[in-house]
């Protein structure tokens, strides 16, 4: 009977356990988790803080006891894994305990990253990644009459924090070192339109300006920015980015770049050691390189692939590509593909109202798309771009074409997006 370990129990860990159990009904699955929560989606934490979902809504698979019984898991919560000795397949805990396994899945995810700022006590800033972060921010908002806030980091999480603060009537400044909104996902024209809409909602933007230092006063904080300006804030929320949780592996044993490098089976170069989710690098189809793609669906696919292969099944992670789909401040923003790739730019609709689509056509066809204000076409466009990356030559099906036309895209634009236009 095989003995499996799963370290970290988020989306990837859950799907890994599920796939192991489906392929090996009799094996022993031991889960190590630093907290007692069942798997949750970090992107839902802002919805909980905003009061849009109840606390139970954070847990799509139910509570931990239900999962433990369904998958027959041996769960160790509050157990910090200090080291995975890959070659011997040994898990060492911080308390000195150790245990060998036949197969190990590392699914430790990522953590919120924020550098230290002169004058700012880290315990007086807020973050947004974990459930505990969400609980702390929600309790603070419910117990303090904040009037002003500074959110540092114009990320997909940062903008959701800005939205919930703005909805509470808190005058909010959004700061980021980047010169425009979503520079890794949006084309410049789309970035500028998003900025215009956010500003119109009452949010102050401090783009191209980083937080330099903080002075605490009796009324809150005076935040000095790198451009010489200052921002008064009662509340500071840091949404600067994330870093992978990979310290428990030895780079001399397991290849680590920004994340743990795996093959299509989600296995590291060390037999029996697998990784999945935000802690690992899988294949990015557009660049043909390994890359972290921190998406819920990506983690689910990687975890299921790893679990199946660990338990003697056969599965393969066929890669993914950069994409973002989010809704905030009464608008949809969808970005597909690497926005640094150049080519012929074609557009449809009016950027200031209604559906707007901006696509870039490279030598080999469609390489990127931005969509404003219509999430309903996102699945069709994503599927089409994925097939281009798979085969290099793909056309929309009549059904897909019909969906796009029904939602407002003109046939002439669709032909351009398919690369059948050479004007």
C-alpha cells in the first residue's frame, strides 16, 4: 500500500488528494497544513471583507472534516514542515519529527510580499492574501471610522480592495510604481480608460510613484512617496505582490527558479517528488518557457495531474497562458496573452461605453486580446487563443462565431481577429 504526503492544502493540494484517492483507493494520504481551514480561494477574500459572501462561501469544497472523511485523509493542521529531503522522500517537521513517503506533492502556494518601509510598523499595515488577513481587515473596518486610505499595489487584488474601501465612503489613494494600470495585462489604451473610470468613481491614482516612508501621527499616517508627494491615510493596505513558498526544498536537489520547476507530469527532476499550484512553474504556451501562472483553475489542473501520476494513473498538464478575468467598479476587464507582443492592432466597439475589444494580430495570428465590459465572450476568445497556441492555425467554429456576433462583435472584426484581414 502506497504512502503519500501532500504539503499545503489549498486548491492544488485538494485536487491532488482527490486524484490520488480516485486512482488508489487503498493508499494512505497524509496532509500537512499550517492552518486548520479547509481549502479556500484567496481571490474570494475581498468579497468576504466587502460582505458580498458569508464566511462559509470562502470554502468551495466544504469544511475540513467533511473533506477528511470523503477522501480518507490523515490531516495534520498547525504542522509546519521545515524541510523536504527530496532524494530520500523525507518530510521533516519543525518540531523535529520526520517521516518517509513513497510520493510527495508540494502544494505550498505563495504568500503576500511587502518590503519594509521606514516608519511603518508591519503590524499596523494590512495585507490581503489569507483568510486571517481578510478577517483582520474586516474587523478593523467594522470597528474603526476610517476616512482615508492608501492602497499600495495596483494588482487585481489591490483594485478589489480599493473598490470595497471606496464603497464604504473611504477616500482612497491607489499607488503603484508602474506608470499605468495593469501594465502586464492591459494594453495602454485600455489601461488609460480603466484609470479614467476609477478616477471618476472618486479614487485618487498615484501611478509611477512608490511608497518611500511613513510617519505615524495621532490622526493616522503621513505617507511620503518617491515622487515627492505625500498622502494622508488612516489606513494602509499593502497589495504589492506574492512570493512562492519554496524554502522547504533544497535547490541542490530540486530545480527552483521563481517557483519549483516541474515537467508535464508535474514531477520534479527527483522521482517521486511533485509540485503543483502557485509554488511551481508549469509551461507557459505562448513563450514555451516555465512560468508561475497563479490562477485557481491552473492550480486545480496541476494538482489533479500530479495526483493521478503519483497514484499510477496517466495525466499530463498541457500548459496554460497568461490571462486575467476580473470585475470591479461596475466594469469587466479581461486580458489574454502577453501584452508585450506586437503586431497589427484591431479594435471593436467604443472604449468609453459598451463592449470594447482590442486585439493584436502577429505574424502567426492572434497573440493577445483585451476585453472591456463583456465577460460573456471571454470563454470563446480564450478557447480560440488556446487552440492557436496548440496548433498554430485555428478558426472559430460557427457556434463560437455566433456567440461573438450575438454579443456585439461585427463579422468584419471577427475576420480580422482570425487573421483573414490583410489591410
